[in-house]
C-alpha cells in the first residue's frame, strides 16, 4: 500500500487551484440517471470516489466517458439495464446509495446494497429510506440490500426531517423531481452542494424552489432533459489548503477557482487565531506570519456552521496554538480518530465523548502515523507539514478518495512531500 512521506518545516508560498466538489459531483452523477439525454459535467474532480461511482453507473447501463485532462465527464443513461447495485460496487462509498431514488423514479424498482464509506460512526440510511417511503416506495431490507418498488410511480409528499441530513435531503430531491405532484422537504440541509444539485436539476427541467433554505418545494415533472453543468468548487479542499498554509509559519498562499463565501465559519475561526484571510471574488489569500497561533474553540454544525469535514484539519492547526482550544463534534459520533495519530506527533489532545481539548505544544515531531478516514488523513498531512523531521502516513488510499493531486499541489507550494509506492 502507498504511503506519503513528508519532511516538515517548510513554509508554503504560491497559488493552488481548487477542483470541483467531490460531494457535489457524486450527487450530480447520480442525478444523470434521471434523464435519458446526455449530462455533461465540467470542473469534475478526478478522484477514486468519482471513478468508483462511474463504475457503478456503467454497471447500471449508463455510458460514462471521462476526460481527466479537461475535467469533463459525460453520462448518458438512455438505456438503463437491471436496476441493481451490488455490494461490491457500493460498499466502499456511502454516496453510491443515492442511486436508489433515481432508479426508482426511472424504473419503478431497484435493488441497492446498503452502503459503506468512511468509518466515522454508524451512519445509517434510515432517513433516506423514510423519505423514499413517504414518496410511495415500498422498501424491504433483505441480506444487506434495500429492495424497493414503486410500480405506480412516486407521489409527492410532505417530508419533515427530524434532523438535518445532507444525503437524505439530496436523495429526497433526486426521487421527488419525477414524482407526481408536490413535495415539501422541511428541516432540509442547506449546504452549497444541495444548491448545486437543485441548480442542475432545474436546468434539466425540474421545478425546485428554496434550495439553500430550510424548506425546499419540488413540483414533480414528467421528464428531465440533458444539460451542461459546471460542478461547484470544493469548499473542503479550499479550507484544507487554507489550513495547510496557516499551519506553516511564514507562508502566503492564494487559493483560486474557489467560492470563499461558502466558508465563512472557517475564515472567522482562522482570523480569531491570528491568520490573515483576504477574500476575493473567486479566490482567498491566506497569510501566516511567524507569530504563534491563538487558540480558538469551534463546534461543528450543518452549513453555514463550521463544517465537520474541516474539523480534523482545524484540530491539527490548534495542536500548535499558544494555549488550549476545545473542539466539539456535533454531526458524527466517533469522528476523533485522528486525535491519537496527532498525539503520535507530539500533540496534547484529550477526548471526552464529542469534545476534544487540544493543548497547544511548542512543536510537533515527525513520526509514522496511519490515515483512518478521508478528512482525518489530510489532517495528518497538515500536521506533518508543520512538524520537524519526517512523517510517514500509511493507508493513503483514504486521501485518494477526496484530494486530487495533493502531493503535486503541496510540492508546488514548497512542501517536501512525496508518495512512496509499495
Ligand atoms: C455528507 C458528506 C460528508 C459530510 C456530511 C455532513 C457526501 C458524499 N458526504 O455525508 O462528507 O461530512 O454530509 O456535512 O456528501 N444520519 C442518520 N440517518 C440517515 C442519514 C444520516 O442517522 O439516514 C446521521 C449521520 O449518521 C450523521 C448525521 O445524520 O450523524 C448527518 O449525516 P449526513 O448529513 O446525512 O451526512 P452524509 O450525507 O452521509
């Protein structure tokens, strides 16, 4: 298995260009199943997760052509075959489950394996299933599969989510756009990826109002047509490079092709820590001097709060602050697996349930560490860049799921980082 070797201590300087958002791209790809015309996605990231979903779409009968040089993906789902997503094509990634709704809408039935994904807590799909049932699907769970049918089609419904779920909101939208009548989603997720999905579906002929707000209203339509759509930029990748620059004294990095307005909670926290953050229309400039960082408490929350997908990176940053900070994780149980690994580099972190107390240390020292999930692994990269000496990170396949050209981008900024093939 590959590992990543970092010799820490360099400052980072220059420009890094952000790709399209993984978390949006995966749902837009699932949405392409809703039309029998071609969907062209540009600004596509080229990641293990998007390649994995491409395999599944091909298995379902879609034609998928990817041009990784131009960042374009074409999906043509005119002739869908048997609506079955087997365990092997679903288990690695939770977002694959979102094909269930579009398959039901197009074919009236589907058999989709229950998903896998990052090991960050139980992560059930009960809200997804309840939403589909509210739309008239009959679903039974059998031997690890959701077997669903809606012989007479799906019908609009009022769905009130008991708590905010990004995946369930997207799944309900994907199923409701072709349902008969009106669907109202209350307590819906408001993430920029939800708005991106609604924008694409509306451009395909759907009638969705209120995306980005608590209540989304969907008037069902008979069919959706093809479209060219540019994937929204990846706010998590943006925030990750921002925190990499902030972790390395004497750094100045401009992050381009991004939408900094999607990350207000992060910028506020970084500014409180003493980092200079300058926002432009499609870029953000991050400046870290040689002074030490101030400790800042954060609590993760649904958008527009502090993103749970940036919590591990922020913890890496706070390990070197001048004092103690408290990091509270409210979205996922068990999302502090990076804490013991950061401690191997010399960080002082105590975890009590959903709260971690991070007491800043004077320096981190390189060590062998292990990636445990996608965002946790990139927090180890950030810590390794800031540490003195060498850090080797194993199990980097987690990183490949969500970060395109990570080593090349960081090398271009001045980091000493390379992949060791095994
Ligand atoms: C998506 C993102 C992930 C991000 C998360 C929260 C993708 C591919 N992944 O994940 O990177 O960290 O949003 O911003 O877009 N839950 C249930 N039952 C359900 C669904 C969710 O109990 O049916 C729980 C989850 O276990 C979690 C919470 O709800 O504790 C929020 O999860 P959700 O917003 O659904 O996250 P994902 O869509 O899985």
